[in-house]
C-alpha cells in the first residue's frame, strides 16, 4: 500500500495531449480500476485522519461546462462517508473573478 505522497510507478500522470505517441493511448479499464481503488483507499485514510485530528480539507475542481467534473467528483467520493464529505456547487464567477486565480 502506498504511503501519503508516494505515487507508484504505474500511477504516473497521464496526458492525452502528450507529444510522445506512446503516451496518447488510453489506459486499460482494469488498470484504471486498480489505480482508482488505490487512490480511494488513500482518500479514506485521509478522511479518517481529518476526522480524528479535526482538520478541514477543501478540494476545488475548476473547469468549463461539460468538462466531466461531476463524473470525476462522483467517482472519487463514492466511498467516502457522506457525514464528513460535502460537495458544493460554486456560483458562476463574476467578470472580475474570472480574471483571478484560485489559491
């Protein structure tokens, strides 16, 4: 099992926009499911730690409409305890806010 901050070699970042042809192919569903399972286990550990210590964690997904944010959020949070995990939709940013970065 991976420790916090450690990413197994099989879980290196994947990009469909890579300039290398071998990096443009999709990963197999079995590999995807295995990696997702490992990441969900780590997220459950983080949730248990945050509950125990009283820490608060905010995760922000930013993207355009129909970018797949909802599916990603659902997939990531499906094994978390709903009592400690809250999902909130942010309003559309104002014209001034669109020029600023979230930090």
